[in-house]
């Protein structure tokens, strides 16, 4: 084997290494706040969607348990919240306000959201857009679900009509799964 | 009959006249834009709610048929629209942009809204708030439905899950009725 | 003086009494949350506007000092907040979430809002509409400022361009005054 | 030169070619609607920002002149609009409604927005979020400006206070430039 052959192999190795290194284990952080369990159920469906793809590290945690390092390390943050009086609960706003801002370390990370609300159109969109606005303040790239019915993120109605007193409906869990899968596809790119 | 008696009678007559004049027939204008018939169905339910009260004049018309005088004369305007790409259709924006602005003649009129959208949380809130914002530009007083599940106005989901391919569901028509009744109660005050 | 004269006088007295009773001291509650003093300055301008009218009782307080009775007794609530990450601060959301809901005792009260934000279009509208949405959940009647430049309420930019490092600019304080005056005119009706 | 040397050269050439091909001329479409010239001025500043980077193809056009192929071919779409009654003008909504939807061909394209409005907080945020919502319906990835003061996109106030009757202020043009540069950096990735 002469010099040129060695160089050739070296290039291939370096290319592979670069490929492996940059593609290995992109991380998705799924952060949720749940009192009744509904938002947690949506979070688990988001996780299921992301897990359907190979090669993704997943952190699924309540917002109270998340460290600053987990935020900084994640390639994508998917944040889920219930609706309180057509707005974000204080605990979720406190979580968002705790995100590191100096130097804008969350810039260019992928951001996505999901929400559970008691009734039809009583704040689900508003809360999704509230979280999206805060993510844009941090310079994140926003992505919605994988169908236009989940355009702003995955939403669920849990307390009105046929949905009252039931576990989160399959129609909404599917949107959450689609959201997880879509974010997964993006971090793998 | 002496002077004081005549004065007394005159005062009573004037008071009655004033009462009759000011209270008689407050007018509600229900303006809708409907392609599929769903928003029209909601408009008719709003009208039904308002008609459940006595002493209200009601105008129920498509936005294309409404004259400027009808806008000016109304004590309340209830505007209904479908959702197009998570926003108001151009025709509804054109209607709003045609409202008289000079001297702000719509100021202090009551404003309320209703909406129909294809899927859950894909623009119903956004479109209700779009119409509310324009009404606030004109100085109108905004009121929602008569229950917190219709807080921003009456909304209907017409194209997803169990609601797809069906006439507008009773749960949403009831909200529209409640909205009409609530606006009716306010204009009668 | 004969019977008719006495009756006449009695009617006048009753009318006056009714006038005095129903008009006496409608109450406006101005509730604000302020860390830097900017939102407090806006609150004081709102109060100045309301005080320019006679016959209004005014309560001007930080949200931490407001009792439930003050909320229940007020004819109008004007709520002011800064912008945190394009959303309401947790403390303001906690205040809103503490409002009495059972029986909807805030229904039909007048609601209006004001806001201070660091930069141009980085959440001022969003925060005004956040507060408006919560007020609509409670069934309140929403009113904006007295000019279309304060359509959703009174807003101030306090940290960007020529406005950075200055007291709240007169252009914004005038909007706050106009808002107070407009709400005052409505509660006097 | 032996076989391995030729292979090595071939690999290098292919890598270069691939690099050139995939990186060459990502295209940004800047689409604006302007009546007074203000939104056009912002569009030109967005273009200036994008042109500050090498290797980007730029299309800068009024929405009336844009073909469907230009939409389909673009890697990023930056849409600019004035504020009409706190909402999008009908012409911009018509443009958005004309975007190809079948098969969601705009999915994964980068989307960003800019806006000009007459007064402080009378619809700039609302119109930026209106455009963002429609882009999310199409599955686009949303990005804001390059500083948190342009979080939702680049906005300009053109008709109130010191900004009235003036060309678009430098403070706003800088945000537009930053937006163009930021989108440019992303399409070059």
C-alpha cells in the first residue's frame, strides 16, 4: 500500500468519524407540566413518536426535574402545558423564565409544543403560541406537528363533550406521536 | 288642572317617551361569511338565541349584503367567519376594512364573534381574536359567549374526528345560541 | 301646594335619588405588577385619566395588595403587566388564577389592560391579549383605549431606541390616561 | 499514478462536487406587499442582510409577481406585510391562500416574516403571528430575527411619534437586515 492509498483510507475514516460524531444521538428533551395526568399522557405519546425512529436520545421529564444542562445539551425541546384561564400556568412561565439567556445558548435548537385544554377553543392555540413566542425570543427554530391538523403543535381537548371524563382521546395522542416523530426526523437531519 | 299638574303630566310623558325611544328595538346585526353553510348554520343559531329575548330587532345577513347604514344603526355587531389557513378569509377582511372609520362611528357598540374551523385548534381562536382585534380598533366593547367554554365567542369544529362530514354539532350550536342571547341581554340593558 | 304639585316634587326627588343612587361612585380597580416602576408609572397615568372625571371611586394597587372583595366590588378592572419572555409574568398569572370563578361573579364587569415592554413588538400585544383572554373567560366586557393607537389597551415601550433608559415616554402615558378616562366614561353610563 | 491514487482523486472530486451542488445557491424568496413603500423598504433591507453572505440566490418580489414555481423552488420564504385593522390585508391572505398545499410541498422550508404598522402595538405582533400560523399550516420551520428584539421577525413602526412622516427608521431596517442574514445563515447550513 502506498501513500495515496493510506491517504484515501484516512479520508474515508475521517469522513465516517465525522458522520458518526455529528449524527450520533441527537437529543430531544420532552418537558411537560401535568397536574391531572393528561399533559403527561400527551408527553408520553410524543416520546413514543420520537422513539419510533432510531438513533435518538430522549429525555422525558416534568419541568420541575429538568436541569439547565439538559436544556443546553438538547438538540430539540418539546414543551407541553395545560391551559389555565386561557394562558400558561405560572409554573410553566417560571420554567421558561429560568432558561439560560446570556449568549443565547438555545439559539438554533428546534422547538415544538403540545397542550391540553378543558374545552374547545378556550386557550389551546393561545397557550401553544405563548410557548412558541418564548422559544422565538430565545432564537429557536419552531416546528409544528406532522399534519396540518397539528399545525402549531399537538393539542388535546380533555374536558368537554365526548372528551369529558375520558382518558386523552386517541385522535389527540396520534397528533402527539406525529409531533415527536417529526421533531425526531428533523434532529436526525 | 293647574300649571303644576300639566308639568307633572308633561314630565311623565317625556319620561315614557324617552324610555320607549331609547329602549325600543335595540338592533343586533349578525354578519356572517359562509361557503359551506356551516358558518351560516352558526349564524342562525346566534339569531335563535337573540330571538329568545323580547324587544330586539335582528338583522341576519351575509357580509356581502350588508349596507353601511346597517352597520351604523346596529347596537351590536356579531361577526362570524370560517378559518382559512389559520386566518380570516380575504372576503371577511375586506368587509372589516370597509367599515366606516372617520369619527369612529362604531365606538361603544357591542362586538362579538363566532367561527367555524375544520380541525381542532387550527385557527379557531386565532380567527376569533383577529375579529376582536379589528373591533377594538374601532373602539367597540367586546363580549364573549354566556359560558366560559365560549369565552372568546362561539366556535365550532366541523371537519375532524366525529365532527367530520356532519352538520354543525349541537354542542357548538348551543354556544352560538348562548352568544346571541348574551348579546341580546346586553343591548336590552 | 296641591296634590299634583306634591306628586311632581316627589317624582323629581325619586328620579334624583335614583340618579344619585345608581350613579354614585362606580368603582374602578387599577391593578398592576411592577418591578422596575414603569408599569406603576403607567398605572398612575391610568388613574389620572379616570380621576379627570367626577364621581368615580378609584382603587390603585399592586396586585399583591388586592383583596377578593375589591375585585368583587369593582365595576371595572384595569390590569397592567410587564412583558416577560413575550408572556405574562408568573405573578400576574397567579393573580388572575386567584380571581373568584364560582358563579362567575366578575361577569359583565368592564375589563381593560395596559402593558410595558422592553422592545418594539416583543410581546406587548401578546400580553395585552393574554390578559384580555383571561378576562373573557370570566365573562367581562372588554374595552380598549380612547384612540385606535391604544386599541387593545395602553402600551409602552421602555427599553429600546430612544425609549431606553428613560422614564416612560409621554406618548405612552397619554395612552394610559386615555384608557383611564375611557373606562371612567363607561362606568359612569 | 496507480489505481488507488485515481480512486482517491475521484473521491475528492465527488466530495467537492457534492459540496458544490448541495451548497450552491440555496434560494431565499423575499415576498412583500407594499402600498406606501414602507414594507418594500423593509424587504430591501432583508435582501441586503441576505446578500451580505456569499452563495445565496435571492428573489425579491412583490407578492403579485411571484409564481408558484418560485415558491416551490425556494429554500426559505420571507414574507412581509403591512397591518390593516390589526390584521393581514386581504391581498396578503389571498397570496397565502394561493400557496400549493396538495402534498404539502412547502414542508420543511424555512419561513420568516416582517411587518410595518402605523402605531405602537396596534397589530404588528398579530400580523407577524398570522403569517407564522399560515406557514406552520404548511409545515414550514419558523425562524425569527437575529436578536431577541426581532424575536418574531422584523417589525417597523412607521406612523406614530417620532416615526410619523419619516422613512422607515434605521433601528427597524437593521432588524430587517438581521432577519435576512439569519435566514441566509440557515439556508447555507
